[in-house]
């Protein structure tokens, strides 16, 4: 696993091994490095991990949309094999994994419940000094291109995403988190498969958007852009679901490898605990300026 010999993996092992308290990992990007850590680190290092909080997953049968436009679960999309190895690591089978599902994290990017980052919603630091004002202005300037990009696609600015993982570490009580099971659903075929359908090098609509496709959002009503989603990280609230941990056309033509285990026990955060939880989440963002 030469791909796992990375600086980030080595640094994680060093920090976890030398920590005097159990460590919580926040996985807010593609799951490559975390999966590598779980599958290659010494077990005595892994025993010092308290929990891994993952910004990814969709509820079984859930469409992933922002303001009515179908999107993808970006982090699993970028490395679905990493997602499978995260769930399938035998070295960390007793490790707690908390999945922050899109049903929760997508809420505050919707037009009817938006938490944007701009000068209207964040008036500035409570203690006004030249340094604090300069820092705040830098944040506004840095956020502006992303806000413009997001608004051009979805009609509104982007809300918080990564911040959900951080708040779940310090205030898990703000969210409705339940015992659940997780699995990876392979969508036929990945773009690197020799059987991947294309015309003049461009993806065609089939089989990704064929009516028989098992993956949600890959139906005839969506275009071929979803051909960039080779697999999905799915959460089921059915704790008795004993189906396989990798489902679909596993292990064929470069697909996600099969894992001969049932769907993995996880904790899934699917909503705010209540209206107060939603309010306190926003207050935390405002207090620490994201």
C-alpha cells in the first residue's frame, strides 16, 4: 500500500501515538488518508483514537439536493474505495465512527434555512481593534469568490459543512445522532472501468442514469454529470440490516472491492436535536466566526 506512505499518515500516527488523551479525528475531505491510517497503523496507535467523525453519507433512499438541484456527496465520490476501506478495516472494527449525513449538514445551505458567511450575518469581532478588523476583512475577502461561485450555481451563498464535524466533537448534544449501519453502494460502472460507456471520450447517460440503477439520483431525470459518482456511502437506520458492507457490482473491473462483512455499526447524525440545537449551532459559528 505505497499510496499510504504519505506525510499526513505519518503525522497522524505520530500525534495519536504521543497524545496523553484519546484523540478524535475529524475527516472533512476525501477519506484516503484516514482509511490508510486505519488499515496500516499499529493497533496500539489505533487504540488511542476515541472516535472518527466523518463529513459524509446519505440516508438510505435520500436524494442529495441543494435548492432543488441534485448534487453529489463530494468526499466519498472523490475516493469511494477509501470509504469502503474506512468501513472495512479489521484493525479498527471496534472503533467508533460517527457519520454526519447530508440530511443534517445540507440543511443550512438551503435557501429556506441558510447560514451564509458575509458582513450581513457576521457584523464583525466583538472587540474592535485594527488587528481584529483586518482579520475579519481578510475572512470576508477570502470567502467572496466561493460565495460568488456557489450563488452562480444554486442562487444562494454556501452554508457551513466542515463546521458540523467540529461542533459534533465539542457539542454532540446539538444533533440527533442514532445507532445505525453503513455500507458502500457501487454504481455500475466506475469511470476507470474498460466497460465504462462513453462517446468520443465523454460519458453517456447509461448505465449511470439507467432506470434500473440502484443508486439514488441516478435516474433518467438526471444528466450524465452524475457519471462522476462511482459509489455512494449509505446509512440505514435499520440496525438489523445484515446486508453486505459493499453492495452492487463489487470487485468487477476496478469497482470498490468486496468486503465479506455485514453493514458496519456506526453513529449517524441525521438532524438537529431540536430548534434550540439549531440556534446554538449558529451561535457557535457566530462566536468563533466559523
